[in-house]
C-alpha cells in the first residue's frame, strides 16, 4: 500500500495551516474554504501530506496534554537547533532535545496549539524506496 496522508483535527485549522506554511515550509496541496476548512499540506518532496481540519463532530484532542513520544510529526532538519529557535520565536515551545548514541540529533518542539513537532538530523537517513 502507498501512504496518502495523516490527519489532525485542530480547533483552528486556518491559523494552524498558516503557521505550518510560514514556519515549516509546507505548501497547500488542496484546501476547502468553508468549514471544516480541510487543508492538505505537502512537504517539499510533494509525497508526504498532512491534513488539518476543524471538525466539531469530533472532540479536539488535547495535544498539549499528551507526551510527545505518544504522537509527533517529524521533519528532517539540517540544523535542528536553528529551526528549534525559529519555531520558538514563532510561538512554539521546547519539549526537549537529545543526541542519540549514533550521533543523530533530535529536537521536540510543540507548535502554538501543543502539537509535537520533531526536528531530526540523522547520521544515517532513511533510504528512499
């Protein structure tokens, strides 16, 4: 099977989309102008898609209450510390950062709504299949 997208139900999808486009470099692949403001955002490869929407038919998860190891969205970053600082300046909050035994470096930042974002610089990148 081929991965298509993963989705997050968030209280203010329009604001969330704007923040992700401005601060994570994602681009809008498809959007719906009326409620629930469903928007599909693509990474710079165009192959990984995150869907953000505000659907009141379901409870909005309390992302900030969940430990970031339970759920997070991860991005490759050449300089995770630099991106961390930029995201914090844009309203994010630091959860933690760590160096792994293999020399990889991980940073966990929460967006302004509490969604955990991991910034990853791996010594050995995942292979592109």
